[in-house]
C-alpha cells in the first residue's frame, strides 16, 4: 500500500511539471532587426525634383521583421520606431551644399506620418489590420519616404542616413488566454539616396526670312535661343544641319526645289553654328548671362541666318526646314 501511494505521487508530479511548462513557454515570437537597409529614389531630373514630390520605400522592409500570434489592441502591445536623421530630415549633397527635404510615413497612403525623434507605434488601429499584425505570419514592417518640392538644386547624389531605435512588446497567447509578453529593443540604419540628373529647358523661336522675288532680295535675320539648365552643369549647344543638307550647306525645301541658307554664331561674322566639335557653342560663351548655369536664369545664344548668294532663284513658294537644337552636358 505505501508503494502504490508513492507511485501515484510521482505520476502527479510529472503532470504538474508539464502543466507549468505549457503555461510559461509561449509560441514562437520574435522581431528580427537587420543592421541596415536602403531606400533609393532613383534618378530624377533637377526640374522634376524641384516641382514634384517623389516617393520610395525601404526595401525589403524598414529593417525589422516580426512574426507570431498577437492579441488585439490590448496589454500595452507595441512595435515602436524612433527615427533620427544625420541631415535633419534632408537628402544632402556635400559637393554642392544643396539639400532636398523629405517626409517619413508608415504607409504608402501617407496618412500615418512618422516625425523625427518622436516614437511611432506601428501597433495601432490604422495599421493592425492593413499589415496583418494579428495572425501567425511573418510581417515586414514598412517605411515610406516622400520628397518635398524644393528650391533649385545641382545635379549629383543626395543622401541621408536614418537611425531607427526599435522597441517592441508583444503578447503571445498561452494557455488560459494568458498574455505572455515578448519584449526587445534594437537599432538599425536606413540609407536613403537620390540622384539628381542635369536637365535643360530650351526656347527656340522660329526663324522667318520673310519673302522676296529674288534670292538677292533676302536680308540676314537674327534670332536668339534661350536655354535654362541645371544649376552648376556646364554644357554645349549645337544646331543640326536640317532635313535637306548638301555637304555643310543647309537647304529649305518646297516640292523638290531648294533654297540654300546658313546659320552663323552671333550677329556678325561667318562662324558656322553646327552640332559637332568647335561648331558647337559653350554655356560660357552665351551672349546673355554667360558662364556656369544658375538653374534659374536663362542663357541666350544669338545667331544670324543668311540666304546664300550666288544660287539660282528657285520657283515661287514657301520653303521650310527644321533644325534640331541639342544640349550636351
């Protein structure tokens, strides 16, 4: 009889130990933080970055992945990010000293903004369903970025480094619905980058020689091409030979007949303006506002058009040609 009692006692003890283990061992839950991640805005022209906001997101996530089974909005749960910026919330170009401001969001819809140096809890009523924070799947925690329209900036690479302090407290459900909290903290960085590419706006009014009964009756005509290019981006500008060239002679055409003409740099002289080699014009040689482009003020290039003498007068009619203006940085 004492032996039977002794055996029953040991069986009861084993069962009690098993129950205790079930109560204190939660289901697998973890937030895993990567040391660094990145977000790249890509290549954007200087004019586009000045006038239009642009978006990107941290890839493949904001540097943190969480998984497990969560309760609803209870028990003081959190996945909190506190973000600081090396450049005070701007993408900076050290070469030019220019900067592009940006904002941070928890979602691409941009209705959940994350402010610098202010804790933001992803575990909230807006995000909990959208991100799937209730369930057993792994969740990539996102972070979105949007540039703000800014002043004129130079071409180049713009960067910022964000430091994110993560702090989480997650309830995993044990037996009897008990909240078994998993807590943790970690830090990672998000490297932001954007490349501003040079661009130009060209205003090239038509050149009209007017009308005359004979070739000798056409007077020279002058016109100016205005070009506004990215701040700090020197360039050269060329004029094509048109649609009907013969050697280096430009020609206007009407019904298979031609009227020869030429385009020269400036208002005097015979320095041909073309699109190769020394025939091109440099931004430093502009007739108005010469030098390195400001990105704001246009530079003017004046040229003269001459109907070439010594050619036979073609049949009466309207003669036309098209010249392509090209800019090379």
